[in-house]
């Protein structure tokens, strides 16, 4: 197996080198943050001529470093292993293991010869909190599980085989080291239950793990579907589960804070306004989603949509679910409004793209149905239909780009074709 490439994130760290900010590397646990920092970025520094003695590595989730989880010990250790004569690169892995880490970082960040990098796996590292916790000296680099292109770079097989594997087991890096389907399934299932669920319960002092599990299962079963906390709470109550919308909403927020799920809000394209509820949730990794459902609910259409969503977020786009209105008259002649959906409205700076994720376009009727919402958009931004069909990229008579999902994912400039 080839070495896993994480060039996107490595480039971001290199660009931020010695910029005076605390580099905060965030992302779901086990997605490769430590590998990025302690292997890839460290190798880059050594190749640039930085001496090993100038790189201070502190993995706080390692029991050998348990005493450094106390903030005064950690602060003392860093001061004892650095001086003012040279520049030091300080790597702190899973820094949330240290209670009061904020004061430690704010203290050592005043030393101009210390270039500080930390990783974390919870909501304290969301960008809005970085500005508060580190008084404006935080700079976030968000790391995701392997994109399909990263997965292919290390996969032993052709891209079609890689796609089938990725659709089923996702992009958690350790999956590439498992030798059988049974090992992959067990790894992902254990990771979800024994690391993520346990972590969310302990971190948020939850009393009822069963409701959290129910929320996870419903979200996993309904990726790509509109939902909200009130709807979920009513469904639970109808099944005899005692809860309410506030509890469900809080549990969804906990899963989001742990980077397990992401929310896509609805945006009225022609009305240029957001629709507050309902929304869609996507899993950060489809393999984790599949494992949560014991691989019994394998839905290629929704899984592909989730993968396309993740790819767009990884590429740095703000991604919403688009809504356009269509007026028509019913049999009695009364005017009605139908809401047509665009899977993704993607924005970055002044650029915008409208994207439909369609597993297959078998006939002309299906093509018209899937493109009806795009036809209702009256601006000149690019419109793209991503399909699983094995086709070469082409433009239809309206200028819409039709592109195979593998080509879309492997070409970082696919939106510009």
C-alpha cells in the first residue's frame, strides 16, 4: 500500500508556518490529524533543515504523557524543553486532555520563538471558539476523513474497485490497513460505539445513552432527507420513547460538535433567503454511517449524495440545499406552489455552483425530472449534474455539465470543466 497523501492539509500547515498564530487542527477522532502533524508535517520540517531537537512532540492521549494533562506540568515541561536561542515547533496532540489548556497556550504563545500546533476533537476547536479561547491568536485547519482522491492514492487496485470500497467502508485511514471485510466492519462499528458514542456521553455528561443511540440511528437512516428535532421527538414519543425536541436538538448538537455529522440548511435561491427548518444532515464519513446500521441499509443514491456533499465541504465551499418555487394550477384552476430541490448550492467567495447528485439517468423522463429544479434558476452560475453512470463529461443543450462521480471526485478542478 502506498503512503496516504494529505497534501491539501499539509499545504495549509506549510502556509501557516511561523505566522504567529496557534495552528489548531480539528476533526473527528481517528481521521488522521496526528499522522498529518507528527509524520507528514514533521517530515517536511526535517527536510527543510529543522533539527529534531527543535520539534517538541507531546501526544496527550498517550498514557506516557499522563502527568502533562495537568496544565502546570504541561507549561513547565514546554519551558524546560525550549529556550530563547532558536525557533521551536511545539506539537500538542489531543490537547483537550489537559484541563485548562487555554491558559497554557495563551501563555506560551507570547514567546515569539515558539511555533505552536495543536490537535483537538471537540467543539472547543470550532472556529468561533478559537477567537475566544485564544484571544484572536487561533488559526484553524479542519481535517476530514480521506477524500476519495486521497483514498485512491493509497488503495491497492483500480479506481472502480476503490469506488465500491469507498462507498461501503468510507475514508477512515485505518480501513486501508484492514485485510478483510470483516475486519473493516468490526473496526468501524467498534470505533463508533466505543470511541465516538462513549466520548460524546462522557464529554457532555449524558444520562441516557439510549436516546443518543436512537438519534444516531435515525440520522444514519435518513441521510439526504429533510428532518428536524421536533419531527424526531414526535417519532420517538409515538414509539414509546420519552423525550422532547430540546433533548433531541441538544443530542444532535453534541454529534455535530464531535464532527460526526454536518448540517446543510435550505436556501431559497430566487427569494435569496434561508429556510430555518427542516434541514438535512450528512455523516462526515459514509463508512461510519454504514457501520452504525450494521451495513444493512446500503443505499447507493443517498451514500453517493453524502460523498459529494463531503467533497464540496473539503474543497472549502459553503454548501446549502437549494429550493426553487414552481407555480402551477390544480384541477380546479387554483394556483399552487411546489418546492423543487437542488441538492447543493455551493458558494466560495464570488463563485457559486448548483449541483445535482443523481445515481443514474436511465431515460429522458428521468433527465427532465432531475433537471427541473436547475431549469428554474434564472442566474448565470454553473449547473452540474454528477452521476454514477460510466460516461465521459459532456454539456447538454442548456450548458449543464454532466459528469461521472469518479471523474468529479478525482479532478480537483472538476467544477471548472
